[in-house]
């Protein structure tokens, strides 16, 4: 299976104040600076062992003045944090929306490089990695690039040999990968709630034949994927999260299918065919049922994504169904009660299949983002 993990180099900026001569600026006044300033970005790339540096593309960065947008933001911290969280596509759309033009574009060395910008003094800057032609989606080497980040003026600086205010930003690496996920929720008369212990398999189609993902990363046909020990099972955790955690998938279309519902719930038709789309371009998002997904940072989903719990795939309560449960499976399918509910009416359900031993759900890994801007 072709591995399509991508490393993104996330700037976690921190500043060390070094004062020289009389170059100390007021902490309450960053506007009105008439001279150029010097911004030095030390990337310090943590390249994988065995990387052939000669084959790497030298990193190129652009810097934009976003002072107006920063000063108009209701929550400057949230505004600043959004760029590394949302990634390349968000920065690209932001730049296009506000018709921004780069103040400067600079290219560094191939490894352990640094970038130096000499730019007019502004309140806030957006710094993004691009290719040599300024295309954000094509940035980096084999899927490695630096996340967009915001730097804003402050009083932590030193003076360079040309008498300019000199700000240094040090970089840190972070592993980011694309993965398919969704949230399993149950609906009953009282509302909805996350469901643990729902079991899913993943398959792709070869004509009309379903080939199921195996534990070793391959795909095979199976007459009974739930009981087939070779077929990989994906189990919802306490937050309802179901995540593909095997070898990265080749570009194409796949499907999750629920094969065992939590006790007291029935499987819907929707849950038996959940579309997963893996795009060819690394900058494009994985989609589940048409919903673009966040990327994983250090193999963790962001707290915001876990709280939002989208997209959701529902099961319906058997004993206490919602008033409009939606479409259910045709009787006779596995885990299907003898009689389905008609929307708006409560029917007496038949006997449901009791799930067997379920996998202990994995706890939700909370992502610790750390500082994502020069200062807050």
C-alpha cells in the first residue's frame, strides 16, 4: 500500500528579547514605524533519517501585511490561531478574499535553512510557504511544508548590523496526516448521543465485488467480514469517533460499512455505505459523505473537531425511537429487527441481534497545539 503521510512543518513561534544600543520600542506602540524591519525565520528542519537533501526543493516563503484584518478581528488570539489550524487552503482563500499582495518572497537553502525578510513595519504579518512561483498548494517536498502562521509586532527584538529592528522566529516540526473519520451517534426520543462499540469495516469496489481492508493493509473479498479475522475492524470510541488508523490509502473512493451496532440500536442504510474520498492532491481534503475533514496533527484530531463531532452517522434506538427515525435497513439484513419503524409511528420492534465481544474503545486523544503565533 502506498504510503501518503505528509509532514507539515508548523511554526511554533517564540521570541527572545535582546536589546542593543537604543533600539528599544514601546510595547504600546507598534504603528507608525517608518523604517524597514528584519524578520528572521530559522526553520531547523527535522528531516527523516536517510533523506537525500540534494533532491529536496529549497523552501520559498511569502509574507503579507494583514494589519487591517488583524486589528479588526473580534478575537485576535482566535484570528491568529486559525491559520496553522486550518492550513494551506484556508490561507490561500484568505489571501484571495482580501486581494492581498506579498510584501516579499524569499527562498532559503535545502536543509536546516533560514529565511530573512526585510519588510516595512506593520502590525501583523501572514507568512506562508509556496513553491517558487508562489503557488501555495505546491509548496514543500513530497508532502512536507510549513503551516501558515501569523507574526505580529512586539517589543522583543534586537538591532541588526544595518540598524534595523531584528525579530527571530524559531520553527518546530509537527507530523500531520490525512485520515478518514466520522462520528457514530444514536438517536432516540430524547435526542442524540455519541455511541461507543459500533463496529465498521472498510471496502472498495472492484466492479460489483466488495474488497475489504485487511489487518495487513491489503484488500480481499469476504462473505462474512464481521466474523472474518483477517478483515480490519474500526470501532467507535466513547466520543463516537471512528477513525481509519491503518496504512494510508491510495487516492480513490472507499466505503465504511457498519457491521455491528451497539446494543439497543439498529443500523441504518446510511451506516452501511459511508463514502470516503481520498484526493490525489496532498493539499486537498479527505471527504466523508462529502464533508471535508480536518487533518490530524501528531496523530490527534483537534479538540475543536472532536467537539463539533462532524460528520455524524446515526443509529436509531429500538426501544425508544425518535419520532422520525429516517430510513432503516430492509428486514433480513444482519443486525436488523424483524420489523422496521415507520417515520411518525412507533412500531413494536422485533428481536435484535446482541453484539458479541466488542473492542474496548480508544480514548479520544486531545491535541495540545501549543503556541502558534509569535506572541499572544
